[in-house]
């Protein structure tokens, strides 16, 4: 099992910045990728960014250039630096982790952290 705890959400004005953190614990040795998804009210959950164990990153097109995903292996933590925030970035942001064991892939989710962009 893997436990994920997000933090860093809140209320920010348009154009502002926030940094989300996701701390992983449990069976973290076999995690091969982590990432962030978000879900706005009335919309489906969508990809924000992912990062693999070899630091390969992937971003949704609308986040490229504004968001940066990174990881600190010593702290078992993944970060999402969000700059130039827009009202349409308002959503619950979820941390996710993918772990493989004996050719079976397991997917874990955090509880989510609210990000609200408003003046």
C-alpha cells in the first residue's frame, strides 16, 4: 500500500503562484511514476503532469510553461509549482502514484487539495 498526503492548496489571485506537495509513504520502493490530476466542478478529472522515477516529465498542453512538476527522492515528495494561475485552474488537485509489483500495476490517490483562483 501507498499513502499520499497533499498540501499547499488555497486561495490565490489570478496571476499568482502556489506550490503543491505530495508526500508518499508505505510501499514506495516500487513506485515508478507519480503525478497530479485535477477535477473542476462538473468536469471530469484531467491530467496535469506526471514524473517518472528517471525524472521524465509529461504535461497537459494547457499547463506547459506555467506548471512544473519535480520530486525530492530523499523526502519521498512530489511537488507541483504553479505560476500564472488563472480562474480556470480552480479545481481539486489530486496526487497519484503508480506502483508495479509482480507485473501488476497499482494506482493510488491522495485525498485532494483545493486550489481556488479568484480576485
